[in-house]
């Protein structure tokens, strides 16, 4: 399911226009992105939680040349699925 399809489903369930549903989805994504940028955790009950994880620096290998390279430490967004969603998908 892509964003347009999700907006169509949300619009039908909430009895709003598809454009308003799409705007709400965009605002949700923007809010999650903003919270993660600040380092906050976002918990959505029944869905899961978004958080920022720190990846350590490590040594990697260029697959094309086989040369060893240093990969810098960085922050990445991570998502943990809630137990409710895990049960629903089983």
C-alpha cells in the first residue's frame, strides 16, 4: 500500500476528502520526522515506536575494488513493532 492508497482508506473510514486525508498523513510524517530530529521517541500505541539509534563507526569493504574503508558513526531512524501488531500479523 502506498501513501495515496492509504489516504483513500483513511478518507473512507474518517468520512473526509482524500485531499484532507493526504494532508493529515503528510503532517503526521512531518511531526514524526521533527521529533526524531530532536532526538525524541515517538510511540504509537498498537503500531510501534520510532527512535533514533546511534551506529558505531566500523570498517567496511568496497565491493567493487575489495578495498577496506572506514565507515563513520552516524544516527539512523529505527522502528520497533508493537506486540499488538505482531499478534495481528501472525
